[in-house]
C-alpha cells in the first residue's frame, strides 16, 4: 500500500536499507535490482543490489546495521501489473521462488532489525532483459518518492496517486 511506504519513509532518525533482489534476465523479475540501482544513498537511506543471491550478502547487510531492512522484489500479489505493497516479512509465504535459493521469510531469521518486502506485481517474467512498461513506470515513481525523502524529510507526500 502506498501510504505504508510513506509512513516508513517519514520515520525520522531511522536508517533504512533497501535491498534489490531479482534476475535481470527474466524481465520484470529484475525490478528490485532496477529500483535499488537508482536509489540515491543519503544519511538515512541506502541501497544494496544483490540480484538473485541475497544469501551471500547476509553478513554485509548486518554490518551495515540499518534500523529497517526493505527487500525489493517481484512478488505475485494476485493483482494487476505494477501494483506494489509494503509487507511485513511475516506476511510472506515460506516458499522459494525460482530465482531465490532461500525463501525471503526464512532469510529474515538472520536479521535482527525489522524486515519488510516491497513487493511489485510483475507483468512478465519470461526470459528477456526488458522490464515491462507499466512495471517500470511504477518503479520510476517509487524511486522518485524514495529519492525525494531526504529533501522533504517528515513532510507528507502521498503516493496514493501512483496506483490509481
């Protein structure tokens, strides 16, 4: 839900680490990587791109010691392409997707900080390097919202129009 991302971003003094997950060779599955690569690192917001091997970055993520960890990934939300939701990791089924070696829920056991998943509904996850138009359009709006946070820290800029 867009307002959930707004609420997360407006928490003053919290260091948030966004981690981009996905396979760039499977179209929309690479959306997490696309977003993380476009986030501008600031004092309170940082990003890390792990692609399909997040389990290799557990130590790195813990050493960065964020207050909040947000895993950005393509998730089947049973919704229209481009829909996104910020979900507490406890709401994610304990399954392993084709591009992950370990389920995100099980992986969260290795972290002490609160873990969320910013899940984005894909349109296509076939082999190919291009992200679909609608999913990329929403991703660009998410990136813009995250990147303006440091400038507008604490102000309420709503994302509700993104999914309208």
